[in-house]
C-alpha cells in the first residue's frame, strides 16, 4: 500500500475542518467588534452627555436632528398708517410671501385699535374672538395682554411631515405719535415621515 494514498484521502476532511475553523474565528471576531464598538459608543455618549430638550432662542433656524429643521422668524415691527413691511423676503412673485400693512389707527370706543391688512401668500387667515375681521385678511386688532391668543391673528397648517404656524399681535399703540408696534412670529418645521 502506498503511504501517500491514506493522506490524500484525509485532505478533503482537513480542508473542511480548516474552513470551519476560519469561519468560526471570523464570526467570533465580528461579534467581538460589534459589542466592543457599542460599549465604546456608550462610553462616548456618557462622556459628552445626552441631548437635552430644545431651547428656542430668537434664532432664524433651530437645528434638531439631521432630518429635522425648524425655521423661526420673530420680529417686532413699528409701522405708521399706510406703511407696510415684508416679514419674509419677497422674491419678485405677484403675491407677497408675508406682508403686513397698517391701514389706520382707530381711536373710537374704549380702547384704541389698529386696522391691519395681512398678505400671506394668498392664504386666508384666522383670528381670535376679540379681533374684528372686516374682510379677507383685513383685521382690527385690539392691544393685547401678555400672551392672550384671543387678540391675535393666527395661521396653523399641518401637512404630513411639515408644520406652518404664524401669529400676529398688537404689542403697543401710540395714537398721538400715529404708530403701532406689531409682534410677528412665523415658524416652519419639517420632520421625517414616520
């Protein structure tokens, strides 16, 4: 009998054993790496702290997560009767994106009020119960208490993963100086679709 023949018969068994051993080593090393990496990431999180709640400042954009974005504009505008201001920049379209016009200051009755015309991209706006609506986006705003939604003009629209919100309040009124101070807040937010 040839001494090489029994050895050749064992080669396929040795080859299968070697492949199984290498596969087992690869599986163990991948498992080790994955668990070691998650431990390191966990240590990294605790070293820098976890994310807290969002604090809004009067900044134009608040970054939340990569797929989320909140654009916020807050302005206090002082207007004389007949003057207008574009809150959002107008890019030459036929309809203003967001324009506020002070039509007049009304001194009839108990408290003075301001007549305001709002152009918001052709959208109809809502108002609180203490605001008088004269026509399409033509309002008589009474002077507001601190955070009273009854004396404000509002717009709220949620569509899927986006939110548009706008609020206008009359902050101060000077009938002698013929000027009105208007507080404007406009927020647009985008969230990832769930």
